[in-house]
C-alpha cells in the first residue's frame, strides 16, 4: 500500500508544486496519475520514490516512511522515470546486473527475469551493446528490465509509454496485468488517457498542485470518457 498523507512541497519557498495531497494506492491496483505538464505529477512521483524531499505530510510504503525508512521503502519499489538516465558507458547487461546487485538479487532469479524480459522486449541480441548506442526507446526498455528484474512489490513509472514502439507498449500493459494478478501495485503517470481508462482500477487527476479528482474509474468519469473529464477540468 502507498499512503500519501497531506503532502505539500514548494520550490524556492514560493511556487507550491504540491498542496495537501491525500490518497491511497492499495495492493492489487493499477493506479493512474493524470495531469498536464507542470501539474505536479513528477514532483509527487519523485517524492514517493525518495528522490525529492517534501515540506509537509507523510508518504508510507507498506507502512514504512519514505523519510525515516528510506532504504527499506526503496527495497520494495522499482522506479522507471520518463527520461531514463542510465550509465551510458556500460553495456546493457552490465547495467542490469549492477541494479540486481544493489537489490541483492540471486543469480537464479536475475537470470530467469533478465531472460524473460529481454525476450519480451526483444533486446536479447542487444544486451552486450553499450547503452550509449541506444535510442530513447531502447534505453527505456533497459530501464524497464532493470526495474522488473528484482520482482518489486511496487512499480512506479513516470510516462512509461513515451518513446516505446507499439509492441513494447503492449508488453508493458501485459506486465501491469501480471503484477495486478499477483496483488502488487502499479502506479504510473500518463498522457495517454484511453490507455489509463482501459488499464486502471483507480485514478487521480492533479491540476496546479491540487488533487481535483480521485477514485475508481467509474467514480471519476461517470458516463463520460476519461479524456472528456480531463479536458473539462483543464478548461
């Protein structure tokens, strides 16, 4: 479970990026986080994963505080940013192994998972290539494999479909459904509202640092499409 409790954050003591954000993401949910550029999505995501500090409130990952139990929280999570910043001088397989080492993944588990996801994302023949030679989409695939290789309980992704080819988008959606069946959490932001509408059990919409809608897909959109609800809120 992810618990966001009264979280606020300002930049430079002036601009309020997040204002008293409250919601919960339950086990076994695919949760969509929606908002325009600059609405506060990435700020909150980076706060959840322990990259950004926040001024007020609390964020709990399975009952543990990201502020006071940071390492224990991070052990249970995987984070895929919208713009993967990888060590480009490394080969893809070396980078993935490096991440597995940090999470203390056994040889048996890492071999099984790397093989599974490299095949899924069709980069088996590229694992020994330097990351510097990869396109954005290929780097995103390496980031995804690194995130999934340690079987995280909580997968957090910021705009995960950006730069991916249609087959990879399909594969990511399949991974989400697989994690859902295992009772894990998938929390992601996206601009692709029809994908969110099809995938998510619950969704939150943020506007200028304020949470304006949160609930089940039916509660949030009613008889409208999610796109129509979002555009009405942005008007």
